[in-house]
């Protein structure tokens, strides 16, 4: 019998389902800004609402552990954490700055 999947492996599996994954929360205005901006630019994404997951708190805890990010949205491009709405782990990151600079499309197009 294989061991049950870890939250880290479940998160990795979820992030592999789409080039762009947005982890969000119901009622979050920054989450709406990102999803609306991506939709307006025809960027395909998978949005996952922590509040709609049975284990949403555990997923959020895993994102915090792995990426030191507690707030939403938490945006991933090809499995790489790029931050929230306006900022990220690197000065050039954050969903809206990446979209504005064209870097988001470059990341999606990269092999």
C-alpha cells in the first residue's frame, strides 16, 4: 500500500494542472483584480479558492511553509511561485507587474 500523498505532493499535483494557477479566497479584492486582468488579456488560468476546498487551511499552510506567503492571491506560473497581486519573492514579480511587463507571457511560452 503506498503512503498517503503529502500536502506538498498534492499542491505540486494541483499546480501542474495549468500553466497559471491562482490560489484565491472568496471576497478577496486583490484576487478579483488578478483574475479580471488575466481574463482581459486572454491569459488562461486555473483559479482555486481556498474557501471551497475541504483542506483549504492545510493547502494554505503548505503555501506558507514552502513560499512564506500567507496572503492571497498566491500566483504560480508553470509551478513557480511568482507572488501575489502586486509583489513577489523577487522585485520583478507579482501578477500584475508580470502581466504589464510582458514577462508573464514569456514565462508561459518558455519550455
